[in-house]
């Protein structure tokens, strides 16, 4: 297959060809690396008397009965006899051709899961064909696919790709493998994994511990590390303004004016960032810290270094509520020091926006805070030197690149500081963030009260409302969060509205507010101001308050249908309380589905929330539950995730790849380039963001 599907001919492609492209299978090597999900053993015939319940078996038998029944629902029942026992095959979905092929007296070869029971052996929807013909010589691969792409077509395409792909070695000769089993050639490993011999251990194939799998995992991890290191080295060749910290200037003035002292972790991270900013090379640093660890003040101090040096700084946040919180906090800190802060959001009135754009373009506004509005084409900076992105995983690659492109100085790149309140587990940071420098605020400011977390059934809702009343009597405030799921947004807004009405009725004399994403911006702002001022006792909200909201007087968080939320989202929401001196609690209110039991995943999430408040432990467990694809979010927009290696079990292979990557780039640059091209194609572009 050609490296790229020719666009003019796209209209003439068949449905299966379009489906191949949808799967990302454009090159021969893409097809060769498209490995099976599982295998079917069509290499032997099993007698029914020897088949164990739960096993998937292939049998040859004669049809002795074939009838359509209507009870308990319409189905085709086919009885077969292989001479050792009989079996009933059930089909709930069938066509006249099925009845013809399964007519009484026909001899067939069928494959399916054997189940026992009171009525004897059964198979549900087995695959079948006429008996006879040669048995397969290797296990039959079953590939990941999409609608419109049959396994038979995909198998033929993979064989073609495997035969035509350039599988010559890109690994330097004489390298030490982390596992001797990785020393298979790539060609042998791929051919084996597409068509393994029947004597192979299925367990070794399924848990990916077979030597052929080890070889592929080594190659994949090395490709990832090479691409990350290449991006980092390319960035180090770019130029950025060297921003030296000035003693006694804005940075030191802000430190003195703050009503609190920085923690040791904040001071350490501040020094790391200041050191980066002083170099004439673009900083590309990820600042991570748990909810409430004090990332905003560290970012503000970094901004002061840039502004002191005569440059501008931009801070971009994913939501208007979070941007508003940042703006209010930064104005309070910086305007007394004479620093002009501009403000850009999508819902601004035309006159206000025009005034802000003029301040930004003239350079009078030294700091610009806003949402995606900051990266719109008509926003012109005079001299942007530092771009700060909060909750960076919420932004895509194109958005981060657009912010970097706002620097006007030719041949220069701005420094970039990305922040996240979702701590990144070590193996994930080593793998997906290897192109970044990572700073960690691993210490919370003193005075933060531990949050007690309780899991409560929805049947005890009345008790939770009583608890809210008790908190309100003590002068405290309460959040009540309702889930918002995109596919059923109207339904969930109804849920939030009904909850608001119920709480208003149950708590007479208490102002109960409602906040959701469809409200006009002015209305959202008014609601938040009432809650922040302490006038509103209870705020019923969808997840728009997940990050950034800081109300120290709020001491109780109730999360309705907590089983619907992701673990990191639950932790973020919990972090909205415990910000003052009062004892705080988080109630995870769960509803049981019709079956009466929560899923194992939901139970694991809720258990983790009760057992720990540590964001790094939460992140580790979240990675275990969800895997890296979902955990990373939009950072990976357009990027290949690891398909074969597992960061939990293959960390020793990752260590090997990290050590080999710089040697290979320095000593075998041509092989390194070929290796990246083979595994990533053009998909390593995302690392530039």
C-alpha cells in the first residue's frame, strides 16, 4: 500500500478501503503493526464429550434437527450430533440461508463457546461452515475493526501489508536487550504474532509476555522516547528572551505583599522556573500539584519575572469560571503593584473587548488572563514572552501551538509553563511527558483541613439534607454537584433543576443557587458572586465548578450520582472544600442501577476516594482503572498512545528505552529517524506543543 491514500481518489475508494483509513491503516507498515485482539483455534476438532464447559471448541457434527421456535423469543434451534454427544445451537439472529445450510442431514464444522445445563450442551451463535477441507495450520487472528470492515477482508489486507512492508532492522547491532526474549527479529516477531503456531501458550499471547510481544514493546517504547527526545532537542535549538530576575523589583514586591508565606515546595519550584526563564531557550515546563497546592501564586511570580524584564505574559484557562477566578485573584495581587491586567473571554461585550485588545496590542496590559479567546486571530500582543496554560490537559495541540504563535519577535519562541492539578504518575511522566521538564509542588499550604469522605446510598438522601441544615446553622456553605453527561445533557439539567427545587423546599429561608453551563455568562457570574460573598447558602451545580472555585467558608460537598464521575474529577470536586479552618466533608451519593449493584470500576473509584486524599495516589489508581489513553486527555490529541506496552508491567522496558534513546540519536541518527518514521509516521508533530 502507498504511504498515503491519494486524496483525489478518495471518492472512488470502496467501503472497506475507507474503513482501513479510518483505522489509521494507510501504509504497509501500519497493517503489519495492526495486531490481533485475540485468536481462534481452528487447527483441531474437539469431540463434544471432551469439551469442557466454558471452553471455545471446534466440532464436526451432523445436523439432526432444525426448527424455529417462538418461546421465550423467536429463535432458530439446531441440534447436532458428532457421535460422542449432542449439542443444541441457538441463533436469535438468523436468515433463510442459515436454515438451508443447517438442514437436517448436513454435516457442518462449528465453533463456539460450549455451555452445559439441565438440557445438555449448547452453543450460542457459533460460527459454522460445511464440514471438510483442511484444518488451519496456525491460530486464526481476530483483529480490532470498525463497521464495514469484515475480518476476512482485514486478514487479507494485513497479510498483504506484512509481505510488502519494509521490516529491515532499525535497531543498532550489538545492543543489550532489557530482556533476552526481546532479541527476536522484528520480522519474525510480527509474522509469529499474526499467525502463532497452535502449540504456543495462549496465556503468554494474551498477557503479552511472549518473546515476540517483548520485542514489539521494546521497539514501541524506544520509538516514543526517541520522538520525545528529538522534540526536546529541536526545541533547545530555538531562541527565547532571557528573563533575568531583578532584585527588589516586581517579583520581590509581590512576595512581600502576599498575606501568606510560600511553602518550601513552592519556593523550590519557583527557583526551577526562574532558572529556566533566565536562559535564552524556550522553557517547556509542566507544573503539577494537588488541588490547593498553590500553583497560581507560583505562576504569578513567574509572570513578574517576565514583566520586570519589559515583556508581556498570557494566562489561558479552559473555562470562564476558572479564568474569572484567576483574574480576580491576580488583579488583587498585582494592580496594587502597578501591573495592568487585561481580560479576554468569549462572552465579552464588543466595547469592552475592543478596549482590552487595544491595551494588549499597545503593551500597556502586561498580563492577559482569559479563555480560548486569548488565541483568536485578532488578538495581537506587543511582546509576549511567557505563556501560561492552566489545566493544560483540557486544551488540544492546535490551541497550545496557537498561543505560542502569539509572539511577535521573529525567530523567537515564548517560554511556556503548563499547569495541572491532576498529578502525573512517574511512569506516565517518563513516557508521555519525557519532552517536558516537570516541577512538582508536593506540599500543601499549612492550615488546609483534611477532608472526611463518606460514601452514602441515595436512599439516605434525607439524612444528607439534614446534614446540610446543620452546616448552614453553623454559618457554613454547601456545594451540591449533579452529573452532566453530554449525550443526555437535557436530562441531567432537569436533574439539577429538580434538585435545586427540592433543596429550596427542604431548606426554607436559605438561598439555594443553581449553576450550569447553559446559563448566560452574566447570570453565572451573579450566582458565583452571591456564593463567594457568603449570601448564598447552597450552590447546586453541574461540574462547571470542578476547578478554580475558591470559597473558604464552604465546608460540605455533596456529589450526586458519584458513580458516574471519573476518579480525578471526583478528587477535583472534593478539593473545592477544606479551604478554610472548618472541618470539611465530601459525601459521595451513589444510586444503584436496576441490577442492584455498582460496577466494579465504580466501586474501585469510590473506595479510592474514601481511602486517600493524596492526589498522587489518586492519580496512580486512576491510571490503573482507566489506562493512559483516557487519563491523558487532550495532550495526546492527534498523537499515538502506546498500543502494546503497559506502563505498570513494562516499566523496566521503559527504563531501557530512556537510556538507549540518547545513545541512538548521537551514534545512529539515521536508524533513529527510520525507527521514528516506522512507528509514528508524521504523528510526532504533536510534541511541538
